[in-house]
């Protein structure tokens, strides 16, 4: 028997997983976190000159696995890997490429939270940023909701991709200005690398759901003070990490002890309803936490290794 650790490539992850199954495993993992069947640690970032290494990890005791995602940042680009352990045998289960897994889980978490906390029949999606993450956000959301209209905002937008999205989804799709996109949008997603706000929160329609996934450092933010001031609820993945990392929170002068922050473990524990009554705006600020990576890695390992697809 070989003692080498199985390796799972991005391509295998891409072939084995889809947004719905990723959203489903995230749903289970956050329910575990709420019930102390999982635990997560804050991201650790280590900087030396212009180089950075980041680690984030979790134990999912309910599934008997634990692991860590590790990635360098070089010239602004990430290269994700995940090491997953079986905690019953105390042996490594697999080393996974983490790029595809990160793309899938980041899109799936917006869809999961929107499916519970956004208006039930959203008509219009506004998407800022149509790069790697933005495209995944659109695909995952369109697999769940049937939008009549998708408004795209990106100075480097690719018209051919927009047209292909329209064909795939049957929605009206167009690149437009930030204001035209946000006004009357039910769901607004920001998936850019911008470190300054990408729209004016005064434009948001009552009851809008905003998911900001695009920055996870305290020095940058995609959402402005008006959006944060207007939010009746600000959902984050996990307060101990999110409130320290999110520039939307750290740079917001209106932040106070009464700010309406709530995290996913609180919502899964039933401390408050997912959809409060009334026309307030809901913000979901995602920075990405290690539990999501461990949960999706566990799903990938169970599908790929148990399916015998491992080379
Ligand atoms: N929350 C998470 O868990 C998580 C996970 C992975 C990546 N991210 C973040 O997602 C962001 C996007 O990553 P990516 O790989 O898709 O980047 P990318 O470079 O592929 O795409 C970013 C896109 O945003 C566009 N853009 C820039 N400024 C804009 C603006 N003001 N308005 C509209 N569009 C604008 C760019 O033209 C580009 O097309 C990064 O900041 C990354 O750190 C977050």
C-alpha cells in the first residue's frame, strides 16, 4: 500500500462539484458550527517584504475531518492549496488544489445566504466585477434564481461573456453604469478587486440584498458608508474573523455597539429569523473562512476518491 498522500487537482474538483452540492455542504457545515460540531480559526497572514503567506483552517468534528488552506500572495495573485486530514485515523486524506474549490465555495456562499435572506423572487441582479469570482457568482445565483434582468458593471467587461450569460439563463443581460445597475436591483453582488466603494448606497432599493465578496483586508472596501448606514442587518460568516478583516466594517465610521451585525452561526442557531419583516437592506459581507474550505474539500474527497477517479 502506498503511503503517499492522494492529490486532487483543480480539474478534478471542477468535474466533481457543482454549486448546489457545494451550497448544501456549506449549509451543513455552518449548522455544525452553530451547534459546536465544528470549530474554525482566524486567518493568519504572514508578511515579509512584498511576499505574504496566509493560512486558514477548521475542524469539522461532525464529519471527522480537519484541515488547513494555505496560500501565498505574489504580485496580487493567490495560489490556494488545502490539506485535509481524517481525524479518526489521524492521517492525511488528501492534498487538494484550492483554486477551483475557492471559486466554487465563494459563489455558493452568496447563493446559500441569498436563498435564505434575500427577497424570495428576486427580479434583477446587479453584478460588479465579471472576473473569475464575478462570473462564478453569476452562474451560481442563476442556478438558483430566475432573474428577468442582469445588470453588469465592469470597466473591463467582456461583451461576449455577457451575451453567453444571456443565452444560458434566458435573462436580459447588459453592461451598464453603477447607478443604473443598482437602482431597482433586488440582489447586488460586488466581486471586484476595488479597494474603494463601487456604488453609492443611496441608490439601493428598499429590501435589496447586497453580497460583498471582493475584499478581505481591513484597508479596502467595496461598500460605502451609505450602504452600511442603511443596512437593517449585516450578516457575516463568523464574527471573530469577519469583524477584524472586513474593510466595510473596520473603515465604517458609523460602526457602534448597536450596529446590526449577525453571523451565520447565530442565524443557524435560530437567534434571529433569516428574513426580518420590513423593507430594510440586508448586507452580507464575505471574507471567506476556513470551515468553508474544509467542508468543500471533504465533499470533493468523498466524491473523487470514493468514485475511484483518483489517478
Ligand atoms: N470572499 C472570499 O471568500 C473571496 C474568495 C476569493 C477571492 N475573493 C476576492 O474576490 C475579488 C475578485 O477576485 P477575482 O479573482 O474575480 O479578480 P479578477 O481580477 O479576475 O476580477 C475582478 C474584476 O473586477 C473588475 N473591477 C475592478 N474595479 C471595478 C469597479 N469599480 N466596478 C466594477 N468592476 C470592477 C475588473 O475589471 C475585473 O474584471 C478579489 O478581491 C479577491 O480577493 C474573495
